[in-house]
C-alpha cells in the first residue's frame, strides 16, 4: 500500500506558494542585472581607455554576471511552471540547469582572460593608469559587495540555488577587482608585468567560483541525499503504532525535496487506519521539514527473522 497526497495536484506543496517564491527570485535577479551591467560597463570602458588587460579581464568577468542573470531569469521562468502530464515532478531542475549555465559562462571567461594575458606576455607593454582609475574600481567593488550580500541573503531566505550561485560569482568579482587594484599600483611603480599576472589571478578566482557552482548543481542533478536518514527516522518514530521504517530516500534541491520511505505496521491493522496513520507520518515530516515538496509512503508489515530489512 502506498500513501500519496489527497490534494488534486501532482505535488503536495501549494502551487501558489511555489509561484510566489519564483516571483521573488526573479525580482532579485532583475534588480541585480541592472547593477551588474553598470559595473561591467564602467570596468570595460576604463580598461579600454587605460589599456590595462587586467581591468578589461575584470570587466569581462563582471559582464558574465549580467549574462548569468539573464540565464537565471530564463531558468526561473521555466522552473516556476506547475507540474503537468509530461513533467509530474514539476520543472524545478530547470533552475538548477540555469545555475549550471552560470558555470559555463565562467569557463568561457576563463579562456578569454587567459588569452588576453598571454597576448600581453608575448607583446609586452603596460597600461596607463591615472588616479581616477582607482576611484572607479573602488566604486565598483562597493557595488559588488552590496550585490553579493543582497543575493546571498535572498538566496538563503528563498532557498534559491541560482541566487546563491550568482552571489558566489559576484564575490569572486570582488576578489578579482582587489587583485587588479594591487596590480595597477605595481604598474604605476614601474612593474607593468603585474598587469598580466593579475589577469592570470583572475582566471584562478573564476575557476574556483565555477567549481563551487558545478559541485552544487551536480549534487542536485545526481540525486544526492538531501535530508539525513536518521533525521527522517526520528520524526517517523514519533507517530503512534508505527513500528519502524526503512528504505528512506531523499533527492532534489535544498528548497524542494522528494522523499519516499517504507513504514512498518502490525499486519492486523485495518486498511483505513493504516492509511490514516501514513498521513500522520507524512504531515509530521512535512511540518518538521518544510522543504519537502512531496512524500510517498509505502506501508508494509514488520520484517521477520532472516528478512534482509532487519528485525525490530
């Protein structure tokens, strides 16, 4: 016997709550998009005017923030669609795919930055760094700090992978800008090679951010466990007349988890009572773990001696 949801939806979580969450995520992304475009434009203009490959590289890094915002908006728009006949589990993984697209953008930028740095090494030369350059870079750093903090807090509040991934991207942008400033100071002191070296450091920062994003998205796409088995069991065993449980499995993202498990009841338990008890288990689980989107519970008698499931 399997206990599902009595609601007339594919999933147990109300569609209105899911839609509202995605609207909130999209609102954050739109606000951040315009700020990222302004930061990227300032850096690219400054980079081409001064001839500093490190600033141009930093500007390209910032420009991918804007591209990733657009990719995330597309992903969120698709992910907010309710479950349908072809996608009974919903479209939540499209947001995860959008986060993966951010990592792809980062890899493209890594190659571009590496190419630019190599060209400067081969042909030599150094940038012309006026004092105003530092004012512009410090201003963009201040904006990025605000954006990264805002996105990280919103990502945690909304349990959004795409916002958390984008905040990592923006934080790496802060680190690269600081590196560029140090390199430009060195260039003004007579060490133009530091401009190219800073561009290579930018590559390292970008690669680190890409790795963190890839790891988080592969955990979701690879159905890595989300809630510890013992944590689930501790809740299940608080329900009267439940004798045990096994085959506990969770998958999904931090904010939308699918759970299935088997619970044991006495063989003589009437069907209607067993069904009611299974829903008590489900309600307690979803109260304790509000991130659970749906839970499927299989009811069976307790194992006997020799049963591979174990013995009570």
